[in-house]
C-alpha cells in the first residue's frame, strides 16, 4: 500500500497529482496540430456521428458533473441540443427522444447499476446510437455500447473521484471538437479550441502548484459546519463538483448553486458562519458574479474566490481571500479550476482527520440500485 502511494499520504492526493499524465494519455494519438484525428470513435463512428441532431447524457455522481460541463460545450461549439440527467431518474422516466439523438453514458467504472440500467433502457427508446465514455475497457457499459471513447486515467483507488473526472472532461472535449468540426464550427475558433485542449495537461500541472496556497485556504474551513459553492455558466458544474468533493470526504455540509439563484433561497443562509466559495468565470458573466458576491459580503459571509488570473476582482476586505488560477483559456478552464477545488476538499479532510480514501458510507462503485 505505502509503496504504491509513494511520496503521497493518500491515494486521493496521488491521483490528483497524476492528472497531467492521465489527461495527456487520454488525448494521446487523438488530437494533433490540425485537430481531432479521424476515427477516434471507431470505423463506423464518424458516419454515425454525422447524423447526430441532439445528445442525451446519463451518469451518476462525479461523472454526472462531467456531463453537465459537456452540455455547455456541445451547445456552444457544436450547436446541438443537450440534456443531462442522473441515471436513477432517467431510467424510470418516460423520456421523449427526438430523431437523431445520441445516448452518452459516462462512467468511470462502467459498472454503476443505474447507469448500466439506463443504457439498457435506452435501447427501447429509439436512439441513433449509444456512446460510452469510460475508464475500464472490459466493463459492462463499454461492452454494451455502440461507440466507446476510453479515458486513460489508470486505476482510481480513492473513493472520491478526481483523475477520472478530468479525463472524462478531456474525452468530452474531444467529442465536442469532433462534432463541432462536422457541424461547421469556424476554422479559426476550432484550431483555438484544439490548441487549448492540447495544453490541458500543462495547465493542470500549473494549477497543482497552488497547493501551498490551497492549504492555507483549507484552514478557513476546518471548523465550519456548512459551505456554499457558487458558479456561473460552465463553472457552475465545477462548483457542484467542488461541493461534492468537500462533503464526500470532509463531511462538511456543502451545496452548490448557480450564482444567479443566490437571491432565490441560499442568501437566507449567509451570515458570518457560512463561508461562500465562488468559482469565478471570466468574460461577460464575471460582472454578474461580482454583484452576487457583493450580496454575500454585505451579509458578513466569508468569501473564498477562485478567479482566473485575468479577472478583475476588487478586494474582499478582512473576510475574503482570492486565489488566482491561470485557467488556460475559456474552453479548458472548467478542468483547470477543478484542481484547486479537489485540493481544497482533500486538505480540509486531512486537517479534520477523516478517512480520506475510504469515506464513511460511500463505495467506489455502486453496483446495486
Ligand atoms: C460512486 C463513487 C463516485 C462516482 C459515482 C459514479 O458514487 O463514489 O466517485 O462518481 O459512483 O461512478 P461511475 O463509476 O459510474 O463513474
């Protein structure tokens, strides 16, 4: 055990630091200077994908959050309508499936009972085809899918998923680019997105260097009972993932909200005992987020802001800290911003003395309903 963990104290920490290599492996021989290579979805895959007119993504847990990021990507760049749903809901719902819809199952293990059942159910519902994004080649989900795109994260031992998530994002980014190109995304933008994706491993590596600053932030959370995560746009699913990581391993009650919903409920909870962790987007939504943060500040809430190095954010005063992250570009920023949130959850859990790799009541793979 100690030999496998090497210099790291827990598998989770080791797996967080394996992300640059895991993402690089997932991209290897799939994307080059001229774009996504043909046939990464198999011989029949290219032809099937030209007929896609919409996408339904089904997953559980962290994999579901990866699907939510992909919704923003596929809609913006491939101009496809996308719905994302947790498998346990989808499988018992009478989903309406428009012609030309692709079913996408995302699963690290490929054995999650609800995801597998949802995929089996989808066979009855008239999809164009099924695509599995998965980390285990011999798993049931992969065996039963028409098309597959493997993440190459290697074995993930920590129950709280880390490198599986960022490699899922890398795979979903490849899917987005493939469909975007087929559907006529302007060439200059396409090449820009491809270049960003190729830099994802490097950008994640840079984000890992923030660990000392994140440890300092973790001190702010160790005695808290609750935490509120806010995000907007494609960073909203990142806020969801950050809050899931924190609750899974530190047992602090955490929830994530789209920042625009703050006034519709969670603001009632904000006082000096409620830290608010904001994942700040860059671009047009930043100004909107700033006004949301002002609401928090006015109520004495402590702010921890994860912001792009370029974002202009005023000082938060005594009750606030901003951590600057180089997001590596608008497309890959969700993957890069995830890393300090993983580290935050990890270090809060370590400081609180929980069983980081084996959190109580949770399982790595949920193979029963
Ligand atoms: C469990 C794990 C999570 C994981 C989820 C879905 O809840 O603890 O880390 O995200 O299952 O698993 P899958 O293997 O389908 O991605």
